[in-house]
């Protein structure tokens, strides 16, 4: 796996996490459902490729969040 691929997964996961937090903050139920799906998909993708997305950013969730 390339470093660029791992970085792309991390960036997309970070964006998905930010979108999820914004949707929750805005109490937008539809956006929350979409963002949760994206976040879970990216968590699975990262796990399948051995990419750590849970650390390295100050506002990303801990494992299992």
C-alpha cells in the first residue's frame, strides 16, 4: 500500500468525522445518517488496509467511538 493511499484514507476519514460532528451539532438527522454511513465505511476501509485513522488528529474519535 502506498503512503499516498493511506494519506487519502486518513484525509477522507477526517472529513467524514468533521461532517458527522457538524450534522450532530446542527441536529440534522438526515445529514447525521449520511455522515455516519460515510464514517463507518471509511473505518472499515482503513481497517481492511491497516491504516490508523484513530490517532494523529486532535479531534478524531478514540477507537470504538
